[in-house]
């Protein structure tokens, strides 16, 4: 067991329940709250609370909100939602795909210090402490200018090493947005290995954007959690394809190292609330994927492992590294 920081305060890892592993209460960009007329704060709060409540009716006890500062994290939204929900929402520190320019002046340990401050002292002076570190490695990893002093690829490596050091000191797990078709979980795990991180505390996310089972089972064999956390529509063929990836990993013996999610938001600015009702954004996994899995050979224990056991294990492995378990 270990302590997990949620937006309502600390809880024991045994109290997490069934958790969606990669979601956003909102998203957009850092500083978006300062653009006049962009945010409807009351509507954002209502949408988040309705989505959490609706997810709870279908067996989801909470979410990992993996929205760092540069992706539009809003602490005021966490505070308001915390007053109106009983769901377990874990907030994140970390860095999204486009590393902020001020990071270019910091070395690895200075970036780690920033992450650790949000883990131990609170986010932006609030009482809410980050319970997880978010990283993003996407197409930027391919960018390289041999004449540049600092390359995008080099900065992504710097943030990864910083995340590993902050995770070890703060006792929190790391979750990673990755470009799965480029198998970017592999270089991330290589860096985490070099930094002495327990890979059981790492989730390599968006992994169901590929059906390359050699790659996916390779991540699991190294000890990492495989985040199958992109589930974005209810088309029958889509449900079967995405759910089939989860089933294959279950059949390979890795149910305890698989987590499920949507990468969805009820109040994100990217979609600008494209539909009138966003309250169902966190229900496709329990309402569509889970029934498909059960109908095709997975057991209730397998489902519980993916929705409960795998996430809990990442928190407990992280806490153990820091001597907090």
C-alpha cells in the first residue's frame, strides 16, 4: 500500500478503485485562462462533474488527469470539481510534447526540482499536490538539427531524465504519451533504466495506436505498464480492433500490466466541446470495451486487473523506490 495524492486529498492506494489511466478534465495550452472569453468556467466545472458522475454509474471510480502546465492544466478547475465529486482524480506535473522555452535554460536536475516541487509542495501555490508525472514523446522526437545548440530530441531526453529523478525522490509514477507507431516507449524505457527507475512505476501510453504485439509485449516483459488509453468512438469494428489488442495482452499473461482509458475530456478546448453533451466521454471503456472483452474470453478478474490492479501497482512501485511504501 502507498499514499496517492488526489485533488480531494491523500488516499491509500487500496482506495483508488477502478481508474481510467489517461484522461483530461480540460486541455488546450498553458496560459489559456488569460485569454478573454475563451473559458466558460461554470460550464467547465459542470461538464467535469457530470462526466465523473456518469462514469461512476458504470463502475469507474476516478481518473488520472495527465494535463501538465503546458497542456492547459487549470488548478482552479481541480479545486472547484473537488468540492462536488467523490471520484478519485489524480493531477499531474510534467511536460507535454512541446518543451517550454524556459526549460532550455535548465539542466536535468533543475527540471526535476520543478516537478518535485509540485509533487511535494503543491501545484502553483495550491493545496493540490501532483500525484503523477506526465511526459510526451511524439513526432518531435524525429526532429534533429545538427547545427542547433539544443534539439527537440535532446530536450525530450532531458525531461525524461528529470522525470525519472523526480519520480525516485517523490515516490510517484510516470505516465507517457507516446507515438506508438514509432515504438517510442523503447527509448523512454532505456533512459529510465539508465536512471535506475523501477519500470513497474512507468506507463507507456497510447500503446493501442499500434497492433504490433512484439513491441507491446516487449514493453511488458521489461516490467512497464502498457497503457491502452485511446478509445475514441463506438464503431463496431473500432471497438473490436482496440479491444482485441487488450485481449491479446491478457492472453499473453499481462493483464496486471495493462491499463485502459480514452484520452478524452468533457471540457477540453481542443474539441471546443464539439457535442452538446460531453458527459459520456469516459464511458466507452466500461460500456463497450469491457463487455467485448468478457464476451471474447477475458474474465472479470482480468478486467479488474486492467482497471484497478495495474494502476495501483504503478503507485506502489513508485512509493517503494522512495521508501514510502
